[in-house]
C-alpha cells in the first residue's frame, strides 16, 4: 500500500498536513478531519453550481474593477473546469459539517485558487480573490436556489411532462376497456380504464403546476447579502449585476432577493418546493400501488393487467415475476417524504441572521429532485407504456359484479336492488340473470340498463 505524502499548509488557525497532490488547502483539510460522519458528500450538481457562482462573481468583480483582469480570467477558466465535471475527487467534505456550509464554500474556493494560480502564474487567494465580495452565508443559500432551479428545469419538469404524456397516450389506447371500479378495495360501479388513468394524469399535471408555482421564489437569490444580509465588503452594484450575469449563463430569470436578511435567515422557498415534491411523492405512491394491485396474481390476485416482465422475481420460486418498477417508485416516494421532513426541520433552524442547516437542506432537496425525475421516467417507460390489459379477466369479473344493480335504484328502489345484489353474489351468477327473475323488468330492458359501458357515463337510468 502506497504511503500518502503530505505538504504543510497554513491558515489563520495554524499549520497542518494536507495530501501533497490535493488541490484544496488547510480549511478543507480541517473539515475532513473534523467531520468523519457519514461519508456522504455534497452532490456534484451543487459543487458545479458553486463553481458557476464563483465564475459569475469573478466576471462581475472584473467589470466593477474589484479584480485585476489576469486574476479574474484565471478564476473563470478554473471554474469552467469544475463546471465541466473535472476534479470531482477534490470535494470530499462531509454533508454533516458546519451549518453554514462554510467548509464546502472554502473547499471550492481553495481548489479554484490552486487551479487559478497555475493558470495565471501568480498567487491567487481563496479568500481575497475567489471569495471576493462574497460570504459562505450568501454563497451557499444562492447555490441551493440555483442548483434546485436548474435541476427542476432540466430534469424534474421534463420527466413529469414525459410521465403525464405517456399516461395520456396509454389512456387513449384503452378508452374502450371497461372494468370494475373499486372503493374500499371492494367492487364498485364500472369505469373505463381511460377514466382510471385520467386521474393519474391529472395528478402529474397538477404536480407540474405546483412546482412551477413555487419556482419564482426559488429564483430570488441571496448573493450580495454577504455575512449577515447587509452586503458588507461587496460592491454596491455587485448583487444586481451578479443576478443578471447568472441569469444570462443559465437562461433562468434569477433576481436579487428584495431582502437579503430573509435569504440568509430562512429557507422558506425550499421548504415550500419540498412540500410540493412531497405531494408528487404521494401521487407516485398512489399510482405505483394501483399498478401493483392491478398486476397482482396472476391467478390469485386481481390480474387486470400484465406489467412487462423485467427480471426473475424470486431466488427460490421459479417463474415468479414481481412488479419491480412500481416497487422502486414507492421506495422513492418514501425517501422523498422523509427528505421533506428533514428539510422542514432544517428550515426551522434559522437562528437570527442565518440558517445553520444549509448543507443537509441542499443534499436532501437535490436528492429528492433526482430521485423523482428518475422514478417518473422509469415508471413511464418500463411500467405504464408497456403494460397489457387482461380483458377476458376484466369482463368475467364485470359480468358478475353485483354492484351493477345500483343502476336499477331509480326503477326498483334501493331495498329491492340490495336483494338482487345479495342473491347474485351468493349464487355467483351474473346480476342480469338474477334481476330477470327478481324484478318485473324484461331481459331486454335489463340488458340495456345494466350495460357496463353505459354505466361509465353517469346519469340516471330509466
């Protein structure tokens, strides 16, 4: 095993050893030493976003005369490398760290300073140059908002639109399929498969609307508030120009928040968005569980549909195939609901001028977005688009459904209809045959009144 070689780095607290090939310096190493907690690191999307913030800040500081051109351009060039995904191994700080995320901010500052120093051929400071006009206290909240907005726009919303479209297409193809409806998991009046899927589609369309309605508050940025919200050590024009610059870089209409004190002290916008994603998780749980029930069997369950067989379902029972995609979706839903609880609790930790649970908020919101996006695409492509309907099984159950007699209520009354339903169930016979024997209505009249497809249209019979 190769022995690690070290170099000596120094910060305001003194000297310590840093691996000789590390691009980071003393403050990152202190965080590595101090927080051996989870082994979980900040998401790559979050690190890339901080690099984007540093890039935009350098450009603005150059424009405002706060940085020399050679220094600013070196920082910009170095930031581009991080944004491209290079040097990912240089960001090892645990998510369970200082609540402001200072360790992660300084980790990025130090790596950028090392790269920029090599590019410029002159010493570039992580604090005085890379962090110019900034504080961890506004960089990290800004990174949460920007990374969240980017991932929602680039990943989650397209995935939701895809899922809704796939459901809509499947619904159209199944418009003529009539099945037994269920309430309380018990037989109820008939519906079409298209009607059932229409509910799923609207759940997803509503999720899109909820998320889009929350994003305008995510677009409001903390950058420019620096340490406590006053903007100390930042040029008076820095905040506005920064928002313009990062908007131009991303195509998202970011703005400086009207009150930086709110940006630093609270994470209400992220708590709001997380709550909307929890609603989406609840919707996915419902849809996935419907698929599992409809697929159950194939002999002893409902057996209404057949999901695409993707893998063997048992290590001991040959031939068993399980609804693995809906099961994965339900686990995603559970994780997202748990993440929302964490974000909610963390959002309460705005003590005076700073929220001190920012890293765990960042980690959980980005994980939720990624999980939901992937689950939606997978559910659409590997479960909903390809399932087959067992129409023979549907029709057999539908013909014997005693609840069809509900349509006769206006003609024979609830009490008499209940007698017919009970008799049909006890005799395991079609309700039509039993109704012919127990009412004064002709078979022709009853056939029309009890036609399942007719009953899916609502209204009053007779």
